[in-house]
C-alpha cells in the first residue's frame, strides 16, 4: 500500500563540525614564523554544532507547507537534506516522487555554459531523458523570457535572469515535489505574478510544495499548513494562521525584552499597566473585524502638564501605522485610568500592536507601552481596513424592441 505522505522525516538529526579559534589573533605572518621556527602552536579547536534535533515531520501528498523561523533555526538545512545535498547525522528523510528544488540563486548552473546548455544539464539531473528535455526546451526558454540571451554564458546574466531560468527549469520538468527556499523574493513584479500563477497551477494539479520564507503573510494566505522551526526543533505546526500568530507573538515579546530600557523623562506623570480588552472589559488577544477594543492605561500624576497629550497608535506587524489618536492630558488625576475605546476595529486579518505614550508640549515623549493583538475573520479581504459596504446586483430590464417601420409600397401614378 503506497504511503499518503510525499515527505516523511523521522528522528532527523544533523550536526556539523566547526573549527573555531581558541584565543588570540592569528595572521599569515605569525603562522609562517611559527612554521619556520618550529614553534607553531595550533590555535584552533573543533566543536560540534547540532542544527536539527530529533525532527518528526509528515507532509501529505498534494499539500503546500510553509516553514518559518528565525535565521539559524535549521530551515535551509532541512531542505538540503530533503534534496540530497546533505546526509542526515541520524534519522531518516524520505521524499517520494520526482523532486525539484530552488534552494539558492543559480544553484547547479555552470557560469561558463550557456543558458541552453544549463537547461539541458539540469533537466537530466532532475531525472528527465535528453529527448524529454529537448521537447520542453522551448517552453522553458519562453517561460523564462530569455530567448534573446539563451545562448550566452549564464555568468553574463543578471540575478533576475538567473532566477527566471532556475524557476523555469525547476517547475517545467513537472516534478511531484517542489521545494523552494526564499528564491521568489528575487525578481520583478511581473515575473513574481507569473511564478505565483505557476505555483497555483501546481496546487490545482495536486503537487506537493515545501516553502521556506520570511513572508508570513504568504504563509497565512497560501499554505495548507505551517511548521515553525526554533533551535533545530519544531516549536509548532498546524493551521498557518495559528502558527504564524504564535511565532509573531514570541518575536514581539523577545524584541520588547531586548529593547534598551530608556529611563522615563521627569514628566511628573507615570503611565503603566497597558491592557488590551474587548468591548466588555475582558482581556483579549484575538478580535474579529466587527469587535470593539479598549486600551486601558494606569495613570499616576504629580503635577499639571500644560500642553501634554496621551497618544495611542495601532501599528500593523510590518510597521504600517493604521490609526492614531490623542487626547489632552494637562490636568490628569493623581491616580486614574485612561481608556481609549474603539467601537469597531474594522481591520483586516493580521497581527497588530497598540502603543500608548505621554507626549509633553516640549521635549521627547515617554517610553511607549506596547500591547499586541490579532484580527481574524472567516472572510479575509485585501488591504488594511474593512469599509462599510455592500454589493448590489440589479437586473436590468431588456431594452424595448425597435418599432418596425411600415413598408412603403410604391404605386403607379404616385
């Protein structure tokens, strides 16, 4: 009985030996003098670095899976094992069917060979016969839009031309499993749309795709499931929105902890304890577009602040400020609470942060308090905000038939 999984990873571990300098500065001169005098001392030592640790992963045939994680988490190493570039230190990694990969820009291309020669070579490497490659050669060249330069050495190609040729070869050899590592971030808008359409075609045909990317929005919209790698292990996997939300939350918390602690200016007003609440006053992390939100801040004032304001901003995960509001704060209570009420968020799906700070009439604002929340809905839409709108489809009445003119009958004598 054939397996329902196109990719199966069981107990996968991968370690590398790395040579590191123990101490001091080593130059060519000191090494040469030591060699000539016989006093050369080895200043290096070997260390083992575990990149992947007991990974367990199963990708169903026909699924599109996004792999996310910070740099150094093991994403690219995993893909290189799946494509046979690296061998596991222990465990197994099985990929069923013809595999095509886009791991590095121009990987597998010989710079002195022409584009046509590289297509022929790479097609054979990917498992096609020479006649099959020749049959698809024109289609590959036309898709890459490189017919004018296809017989020139690829060392003369730009990075975008490299990418177009590599993508064309990888996709038009008709693989069962397509593995992509960030390469689609290179290229112009026209080819990005073209390559995305090709991958949509792959999905429709039931192909399996494994995608490593830092574009979290693409993972949410386009992948069937997501895998979050952290320190060589799977931190979370499952629904893309849930995995991405968990990843963003951890990153935001770590960034907040690592941010330099700037002492608050002597404003005579302290703000603390920012809370993100729903319309009923309960703590909440995930909202719908139609939900209300309340930002609640504790205040402690010691004197009046002429011209001061309490400012709040809602910022999307990519830094886009989607809303800002301010209120005068010249005579705050000695002890109190400030609340910003948003009756309806009207935001599209995404991860957002809410910041609150005191801005005096002159000088720098206080360090901002920051909370995070997500917006989720069953009907994602494009853009940032959800405008109040509705569709109307009206049946247009048929146009009246033209009135036929009475026939003119010519009579004798008229």
